[in-house]
C-alpha cells in the first residue's frame, strides 16, 4: 500500500488542497520516471512522489543528479490538471519562483539561474526538471525537484563544481520544506494561466536585464560570456554579446556557473 511515510504529517496539512496526496518511496530509479508513467491518469493528478534516494536521478541532457540518502529532498509533483500544451514551457520557471520563495521563508536566500537551477552564493543548491505528456492541445506535467538540504561527509564530494546545501545557511527539516513548497504551489497555481506575466516575474528574480552568463553551446569546446536580457516565449534566453542580440535555446546550450 502506498503511503506518505515520514511525510504523513505534511499530507495531513495539505488535505483539501490541490496537492494533498503524497507517496513516499525509500529507493527508486527516478521520481520523474515514476511520475511520467502516471501522467494523464485522473487518479495521479496532484500527486507528489518523494524518494529517500534515487539510483538514476537526472538533470537536463541526461546529466546525473547525485544525492546520498539523507542529503536532499527529492520529489516530483504532478500538476493537478492538464494545461495548454503551448504553455507548458513556463512550468519550470513557475517552479523555480515557488521554490526560491519557500527557501527564503526559511532564511535561505537563493537566486534563480537559467534555465533550471537555484544558486546559493553562486553554487547550485537545487535543480528542476519537468516532464510532460502531450496529447493534442493538452499537456500533463510533472515537476521534478532536487534540493540539497543536509551536508555531511559524502554529500557533494563527487560533484564539480561543488554544490551548496541548505544547512550551509540555515537548518530546515525536509518535511517542513516539502510542506512549504506544496503550499506555495497551491497558492500560485492560477499563475500558470499567465505565462508572459510569469516570465516577467522570473526575469526580475533573475536580475534581468543585465546579469552576466557563461554559455556553452552544444558541440563547442569553449564557453562565451554574454549579458542576459530576457526570457523568450518557449524558455530560450535572449542575450547580447559583442553588440549583437542572440537567442540561446534550451536544447542547444547550457549556462555554466
């Protein structure tokens, strides 16, 4: 029988909300893979899957997400209703803003970093990876989140550049943080209907226009520096370098730290 395990109190606190169901898995390949198998099923709407550890956690372009048991909050939340497929691109940016604010309420000041990271003092503290199932004009979306919460001897030693952890600044229990994230999701669900408004909010949080980025295009050996100007419809980053504007697409490059 599926249960919320150590997050049962969180599930009770969210009862009656759009995100009121939690499933806890001690070990899984990937919470995103678990959620992807459920997308489109009515009984999965609003479900959050939380894992203690993942054997195949992944970031963008198949990069690994390494989190020893006990060092992070690993979850995937399925949105409680389908959305317009043309608007699904905004979901990771919506998640980033909600997660940033949830961490801020626990004294952990982070900055959003295109396309899907949160940074603490320039080091990655959280990553976001969304997956979707699109049928016709509708999309069912699952929001994968990994937050580095607790630093201990093994945590982060295999990662370059080294990550940041919540308790570098303030200690926060994982169940408390999960509750804050899901409550923030619930309070801001309606914002997903206004992608352009959300994009402008993300730009403000990201310090755009004007923030400097190091960008590495796929297939190139050397990154280049540019000034980020805005977020384009679809999630691309509009930049300026050498006096020219360019658009950096999500599928073609990554931003280095």
